[in-house]
C-alpha cells in the first residue's frame, strides 16, 4: 500500500510540474503554489464549465483553449482521478465495447463532438 501512495505522490508532483510549466508558457508566471491552487480548483469543479467559472471567479482570466488544456491535463494526470468510477477492464472477458458516456467522449474528442455542417 505504501508503494501506491508513493507512486501517487510522484504522479501528483509530475502533474504540479506540468501545470507549472504550462502556466509559465502561457502567462509567464512560474509558481508551484499557483499550479497547486489550479489543481485544487479543478478537484472542486470537475466539469470544464465549472472549472472555467471557478478560475474566472478567482481572478484568472485565461483563454478558453488554455483552460481546456489545463482541464485535459489534470483529468489525465491527476492520480485522484485514476480508476475512479471506472469498471474493471472488460476486454479481459473478450468484451471490447467502450464504456465511456457521451460527456466523457465529448471531453476526450472535442473535434468529433461538433455537429456536422450541413452546408459544407
């Protein structure tokens, strides 16, 4: 159990480092505490719209694309989000159907979630 805790801590540190790097690239601010605050806000507001609103309420006026990128990174890298709410891997039993709901698919594949353009 201790190994899992240590791995989770390392994954969290990796996430903090990545968010710090993204903040530096987009805002010029190199602050680990700010990155931890952004991660904390995301843990409190897991949907993209709620996360964007929480950032705006906190005074961070980031572009929509940057917020979406932060959301995606935190969703993928945060050890608290891994294996939560997921069923065991069904491909072991030979069933390879995808168990993602529509909102999760829209988050994972935003370009594919757009409706078709009938005039194109």
